């Protein structure tokens, strides 16, 4: 490839005319010739252009192997079909559907009417299929045609999104129901009072007013619990930063929860003074909710033991033990679900919202702690919260934890599930 140059003819002609003129004017021919050479040379140099880049020749190397390599490590299950037969399945797809699917007709591999209808029409589109791998699974199948024979099929797991959206719908339905019940009672009694005018005797109207007050207080505590829950959820990714001495906090919260009427049932043992990084108000709420449950569901006049010490794993441990009816093992995993009650009538009658343990669970999670509930039917319930200690350089040195002899039983319930409740 040569360098294309356009010769500046006009310039050269002018240089020649000047050269001839110089000779006619009797200027030294050596000077005239030098001037001509310089002039023409510089014109030619200026006319030179940079060479044009060589055109890039692309060699077509895209084949089945390279396509397979390209998608092999994607975490999304991907298939490439050729005339609806599965030609390539990446690792995620093979793990999900089995090695044997390669070579199979995609419609046979999926065996779902929605998928068969999408793949049969040989066009781009998507379908939602259920129970592809497990019964509750929901998958979105996207089909994108590459040409008239080849198509890429992408499988997207929608199960978690569906669970979250179902949990939100359930929550709204439950919350509305819980709010509507006391509200209906209030409206009913107010209507009766206003319609009956003076015809109601004083004790009856006092009784109605008492009910209205009780239901209004229930509404108030329901709203305050819902707000607590949403605040804790909103902050669940921020690690709390206050340095907290748990013994002072526990003592205060225990007696707050018991109040003067129930404080003689409390047996408090502060066996250690662990320091944790936490949110003071939220940790107080954990202790208050657990002590309130123990006093409420423990048998009348029986003691409620609250202990603070170190667990075997070195975490700070708060245990609340009552002597109540206990909780059936099959109910233990559901206790931290919002509005879950083992005995709805009894909980509502005592003004409970069914949100206490859900709030505890979220607060403990925010503090990177652990919640265990251990119950023996007919004997009682022990709820244990473990919290990680603050690092020794945060504040001042932490005492070397003395593991207490009694620890959580291995067969009790531990909250480790991702929260959708
Ligand atoms: P709230 O806490 O708002 O007053 P609540 O006590 O009904 O209402 P939670 O604290 O979330 O709600 O408890 C949920 C359910 O778990 C209770 O309704 C009760 O059935 C059961 N429960 C909780 N703690 C105990 C316990 N110590 N003994 C027996 N059952 C318990
Ligand atoms: Mg409670």
C-alpha cells in the first residue's frame, strides 16, 4: 500500500516562473536554483499525507463451542436450542434440569404447558412456569431467537420475589384485620351510646365507655408496634453503634415491663456485665417484650427468671424463663411471624398485638445476634437472646467471658431463616 499524494502543480508552476524571472533579472543562477529546489521541495513535503490504516479483516470464529464457553459460567441457567433441540446447556442449567437434557427436545425437558406453547411457536417471548424443580418454584422462561434455527433460552427464578410479594400481601391483610376489629367495636359502642341518649343507665354506659377505652388503647399499641417494626426493618442493615452495658439496661427494662403489680414475680440474676454495641431503646424493647410474654403466659403467681451472663460461644446472653403452659414444638418456628398467636383469643383478651416476638426477632437480627426459644409443654418456656460483645478497644476491656454451665439445648428453635414474615 503506497502513500497517496496530490502534487501541488500550481505552486510548482509559480516556483518555476519565479526561477525564470530571477534568471532574467541576472540573479546568480546558483541562488535561483537553490531557491527553486527549496520551494518545490517544501511544497512536495507539505503535500504528503499519513498512510491510511489497513482495513481490519474479521475472521468468523463464532461456533457452538465458543457459544458454550461464553455462557458456561453464568449463574443464570441458559440453554441454546437448535430447531427446539437443546444443543447447549450451561452449568447452572445442567445442575437444575440434569445432564440428560442435552439433545432433548426443549418442550419435553420442560413438560409444562406454558413452556411448550412458548417454544412451539418459534418466536421471542416469555412464559411463567411453576414447580419446575420444586413444588413451590416459580420460573420465568425467556426465549430469544438468534436466527430461524437457533434460540437462547434463559431461566429466571422468581420464587423469592413471589414469596416477598405474598408476605407483603398477607401482612397488609392481617394488619387491616387487626386494625378493623377494635375499630368496629369502638364504632359500635359509640353508635349505641349516641342512639340511646339518656335511656341507658349509668353503669351500662360506663361499661361501654370502658370497652371503648380498652379497644382504643389496643389500637394505639397496635399502631405503635407496627411503627416499631417498620423502623427496625428500615434500619436492619445499619449496625447499631452505641456502647451499652447490658446489666443496667436489663434491670431497667425488666422492671419497666413488670410494673409495680407484677415486679414481685421477677427473679433477676445479673451474673455478668457484658458490653455490646447496640441501640439502647431497641434492646430495652427486646427485654420488655420477652418479660411481658413470660409474665403474661406464665402461670399466675409463678416466678419469671431473668438471667444475664455469657453464653458458651462468648456472646452476651439474656435468658427469660417462665413456668407457664409452654408452647407445642410445631408452633415454635412460627412464633416470630407477625400476628402469630398460639391462642389468639387469650392474646387479644390480654391486649396483645401478636407483634412482640416479630419485633424481638428483627431487633436481634439487626444486632447480629441469635434468638432461641425452648419450651416444654406443661412446664414452661425459656427464651434466650445472644448478642455479640463489643470489641475490647471499643470503650474498655471486656472481661474474659466465663461460660455458664447451662446453655441452649440443641433441639430448641433457633431463628436463622431469612425473614419473609
Ligand atoms: P404482644 O407481644 O403484642 O402483646 P403477643 O404476646 O400475643 O402480643 P408475641 O409476643 O409476638 O405476641 O407472641 C406471639 C405468641 O407466642 C403469643 O400470642 C403466645 O401465643 C406465644 N408466646 C409467646 N411467648 C410465650 C411464652 N412465654 N409462653 C407461652 N406462649 C408464648
Ligand atoms: Mg408479647
